[in-house]
């Protein structure tokens, strides 16, 4: 089947894209509301884009009513935020945190999640997540016809749970992906948990 995206409505393009670009990593983003409460939301248009400086990107769309999402407002206004990599056991609260709530309502409080201080960050991290990135807003660009916000963040520190760390055969830090057990985003309401590890050495 060949699909000409120019012949589809935007919502059909979106549905096709999210079912074919899989699995996508999930950024579970903790940011601060204007009243100092905490906002928490997942995004799967997310990835690393540079290592010098260390930059990651989020693509954030609009709320159903066309207004800016709280995450975007918070990052734009206060600059710092924390991205978590959710694992299998966090599926239910992560999914629940995607609900559209009134501005200022804290998903962290609603879901009964616990936060702890994060080194090098004014914003705390979720205690039960195994990886967290402290980020500072580097740049925000408007992209597309909606438009969406392309949020580029500079990673200033990373928390990694000690239980998922070892060393490789060169003595370097190794994060054991099977112990991290990250969730990946598929299409619709589907997710994927970690599967088999396939190895292929880099060619000379």
C-alpha cells in the first residue's frame, strides 16, 4: 500500500504517522505551574538531537480548545523542567497524566506520585522513575500549520537508578536496558514494553 499524505486530512496523517514511526520513546515531563504546583504530562514526539551541547527535543501540540498546553507555558515562562523515562510499572499513572485538566491542577497530586529533590535542578524528579533529565530551555520554535512548538532543551544533569547500572568491557558506565524496561509508544492506545536485546557490532 502506498499512501499519499497530501491526500489525507491532518488527523489522518497524524494517525498514520504514529502507527508507523514505532516504537517512540516517551518523555514524561515535570514542569512548574505559575502557583509553584507541579504539572506532569507525557510526550512521544521526543528524542535526543545533539550531544555537544546535550540537547533533547519535544514537539508539543495544542489543547483541544486550541490553547497552549500547560507544559509549553511552564517551560516558556520558567525555563527549567525534568524529563523522565517511564518504565512498565508506570504505565497507568503515565497514561492518566495525559488527561486534559484545568490549568494549575497538578497531575502529581491527583495521581498520588512522590517527588524527591534532583541534583542540579530546582525542579524535583519522580521518585519511582529510573532515569530523569534535568533540562533548561534552549530554544522554542513554531513548526507546522497548527503550529506545534518544537521545544529544545539542554540537559544539565541526569539521574540514573543505581540498580540498572553496570560497566561495559571498556570500563564505561552501562545502563542495562532490560532493567530499565522503558515503555515505547505505538499507535492509538498501544504501548510496548522492553523485549529482546539484539546486538550488532559497529563495522570497521
